[in-house]
C-alpha cells in the first residue's frame, strides 16, 4: 500500500512527538490501520491518500481515502489526550460528534463529517452564533456533560445563508455538566487565533461585547429577550467562571508543556487575564 499526499500531509502516526522507537511505532500503526480499513471493506490495492485536517488542536487529524472508499477521519491522539475519558464516550453514545468506526490505543477512525472549522468572524453572524448556542444547549441537555474545550477548531460549520448548522467535535476534555464554565471558556477562546505564529497571545479586543454575550446566552436559554432577567443572571454566572477557565488552561500548559517557551508564555499571559478578570468581579 502506497500513501499519496494530498494537500498538507504528515506521516500516518502524526507529528513526531513520540520518541520511543519511532520507526517501529510507525510501522506497527501502518499495519494496524491497514487491517482496520480492510475489516470495514476497503480495497487497498490502490494508493491511500492522506491529507492533514485543520480540525482540533490536541490531536493530529487526517482525512484518508482510497479510490471509491472514504473519506474517513484518522485521529491520532496528542500527548495530553487519549481514549479513556468515559464522559467522551458517553457523549459519543448520545450521538454527538462523528461516529467512531475503529478504536486504537493511539487513535481512532471516525466517519467524515462535511463542513469547515468555525472562525472568529463567524461570531459576527447572528444565525451562526445562534446555531452554535442551540447545539451547545442540546449537548448539555441530551448528554448532560460539558465539552470543556469549546474553541473554533472544535466546531464544524455547514454554511447556509438561511439555516447554518454546527457540529461539536473533540470531547477529550469533557466532564460533568457545568454550563456557565463551558460558555465562559468559549467566550475566552474568541481572543485566540491558533493559525497565527503567535497563537499564545490573546487579543482582548476580540472578547465578546456585552451585546454578543447576551445574544449567545439568550439563544442558549431559548429566549428572544437579551435583557431578560434570566439572561442577566446567567451572564453573571459566566463572568464569575472566567478566572476558573484561565486557571484550568494555565495548569494544563504548565503541567504538560513547561519545557516549551510558547506554552510558558501562553500560561503567563493567561495569568494576566485571570488577574484582570478577578479585579473586575
């Protein structure tokens, strides 16, 4: 079986963040992947196309296809995530995210969902923002769990002038239900551009305005009145959780990447944001 590049391509095991017998690891994973694809009926006599996918941050994701087969998403776990989160499996069992075709110790194969990653400019589209708020409400209501890592790369958008739709992805950090934390985290993520070389620097001018925050919360609560008392009360809960969001990601960065300058700067800058958010509460 030959791999043929399409677009930006990485090796099948993802980036070289694993340094234990890397060639042997790659060989074993290739064999495992071939066996999994054959088990679901793929004919691998033709070249296998592997294309990097921009979705997600914690994992290395690839769009794979072979002649009439596919596409599928190959998700290779990053160094801080895996497949042992029972909350993630519960969410998947509730029908959120892509259907899992095969599970490996190091990753999994998923059905390919059409769409594109959400972008910061989509937040200026009221229909798009409403669609996401309603999908997040559905996650909380149906699955009874938090996403806990709701950023633009974890939201898949299907564009439509009249009724855009969104799908939530990557539930590796999912946990017990805490809606105000989930929304506070999403609002904080408005400040980050993960495609920028200086992704670790937040732009506080991009944080949602009071009007944007109220609109999102109103859609989440299924009310049309952004100044409703319930909206105002929930907004205060969200604002109170912002320091906790910063603390969560500061701890994540320093626990897992304290030897990497960019992550140290990320943590230091989030500490400034945390201090500021505490001062205005």
